[in-house]
C-alpha cells in the first residue's frame, strides 16, 4: 500500500486537485444545465443521460495528471 505522508506539499497538491476538479466539473455542469433549459425535449433527454453518467471524470483526472507532470518542477 502507498504510504502517504501528511506534509505541506501533499496537502497543497490535494487542495490543487480539489480546486481543479471543482472548477472543471462546476463549469461542465453549469454548461450542461444552461443548455438543458434552452433546447427541445429530445435534446433534454440526451443531455440528462450525459449528466447522469460520469463519462468525463476519468478524462479529467488524466488531464490533471498530465498538467501536473508537464508543469512540475520536480523531475525524478
């Protein structure tokens, strides 16, 4: 099992991850809800099906990991 230590860099990394996911998922949900109210019933159904699944979550995690690796100053 991975031994995670409670250090300042780990706490900051966790807060950065939470902020990224909150903003990204918040914008996604806002966009879907905003467009949901401005379309016909057939499109509303497909939008509801999209909102009820978490298809984008693994991709957002991959994007976050890619950004961290790309801009990280810690090269191992």
